C-alpha cells in the first residue's frame, strides 16, 4: 500500500533553517580553506580538516533538519543511529578528499574536476545513506530521473564549492559563494525527495509517536557542536575573516622592511677606496709605487 508523505510538516521553517545551516557550514569551510593557503605546509592539513568538517557537517545538518519536516501519515518514523552517524562521517570524508586536493594541487584543471566529482558523489551518497537509516513499516522507492538529477546537482555544487575554496579570498566573496552552495545543496535534497515513494508493509495506523523532530534533535547536537567550534576559530582569527596575506615581519633595525629586499639578491659589502701599494727603498723610507 502506498503511504501518504508530507515533506513540509512545519511549512517553510525546516527548509529555511536547513538552508541557513548549509550556508553557515559552507562559509566556515571556505574561510578555513583560505586560511590553509596562507600558512606553512605543516599547519595546512589541520586547517583543511577543519574546513572539511565544517562543510560536511553543514550539508549533513541541512539534510536532517529538512527531514524533521518529513512525515508519513500512516506510520511513525525512527532513525538508525549508527547508520545516521555513518552518513555524517561519509560526508566529512568525501568533502575532505576534494578539499585536500584543492589545498595541495590547486583549484583548476584535472584536480578540480576530480575533486568535485568525488565530493559530489559523496554528498549524494550521504543523502541516500541517511534515507536508508530511516525505520518505518515500509520501504522507499525512488524515481531514477530524480536520483540522477540529484547526483548531477551534487557534483556541480561540489565543483563550484571547491573552485570557490581555491579562488575566493575576501569574506564577502565567501558569503556569496556559500549562499550559492546552500541553494545547490538544498536543491539536491529536495530534487531527490521529489522522486520518493513510500510503500507500506502492514495495515496503516495513525502515527501518534516517533516525531522526526523529537528523534533527530539529540542526533543533531554533535554536528552543531562541530559547526560552533569552527565558528569560534574563525571569530578569534582575524586573518581568516579578512582573508588577507600574513604580514612580513620587519627587521629589528630601523629602516626598510625585510620584504623590500628581494630574497634572491645578495647585499654586497661596501668597497674600500683604492690605495696605491707602498714599497720601502734601501734606506728604509716608504714611497708609493707608481705605474
């Protein structure tokens, strides 16, 4: 029997809040990625990992906040926690693959296409793995057109996000890029959900318990804490907010900064004035030798 589904039980609240969380994760991830390009290679993995965590957590949070507004009239819904958290780990890891490729190989050419494809497939896999973690008296079926469209949107969105991570420097540009990312991620989610059909196994019964919002609220605490951590790091690092290059330290002596002297030029010592050689004669007097 076919179930009756409602993807907007709370109206526009869940889509709007989910979109904001996706934008927040994207903005924080972009700032962390930009910061990684301004530090030494020893610190770069830490910043790239933080950026991957922020973007992956933002995408995952957007998905499950949207799922708070999803309901099936004839049956209650619950979520398998191990599989739900596995989808979070998958999102962070797959986003991390793309972010690390951009951080070390640049946001152009083959690395951009490869990283965007891997990351997009990871985001789409996170979506469908999270859906597979839902428990109710029935099963989902998907329209192949909706699945393919959602995967294409995810790949395009991931590629644009990685390009922005490698090229956008100022915080205004990061906000603009994150707004586009949030729109693309939300579009991917609802495109996949548009092709969803529910088939019930047993006799339909009103869903009097198991509200998705009540079930998902405790699960969302962890990813929200990760986003909060990334936000605190950004707030307390002005360089990450501004995206400006680090200042070159000046010399200890007053005068021209060290950056003004090209590193490939060697400063020559001052030359001594030419002095004619002096030779002593037979009587011990010293006279200059002229040529």
